[in-house]
C-alpha cells in the first residue's frame, strides 16, 4: 500500500515514517553544521552549504513523491523520479559526511552516527520504491 494511501481511524493520522526520519536527519544535519566547534566560520563555505542543501533536498524529494498519487494529474513517473533523486541525494550526503570526516571536521563516531541517519532514510526510500515497482 502506498505511504499516502494508508487508512486511519478517528483523528489518528498514520505517520509517514520516511518523512519523519528525513526530518530528523535534516534537523541533526542543521545542528551539526551550525556548531562552530565542528565547522568554524573559516571552513563554512561550500561544504556546509552542500551538506545543508542536500539534506533539505532529500526531504523535499520524499515529500514531493508522497504527494503524487497513482491516477492523479501528475504522471506517476514523476513520483518514481522523486524517489530516485532522494536515494541519489542520500548517497551524495554520505560522501559529504565522509569528506567532513577525512578533513578532520568530524570524528569517526559522529560520522558513523550521522551516516546511520542518512542510510536509514536511503534504505527506507529504496524499500518504498521497490514495493511500488512490484505493484
């Protein structure tokens, strides 16, 4: 069943878990990149912008994909493309986290924790896409 087509009872709306995970990942990303001890002002240039923009794009693609329903006015291929783009952006964000670790901005433990948040979103998106391809 598509994420946005789940049934609900009463006032309890089902949680769209992928979007929730993506929001948590974006929140963590923003908090980390705002920390001047991790990303001092003199290092904040492009890397921080790439990281923040990519994390926000992941959430945007997930929300966009979820808003497109089968049989709606928007072609369903647009939904699949948004899912694919979210997955690709997760891979890119993981690479940016790796760059942050390799350049000494974050330690291995923080990279592992942050990377897990991104991989959770990526794997949930992959499972979502796979479920829909088999329908």
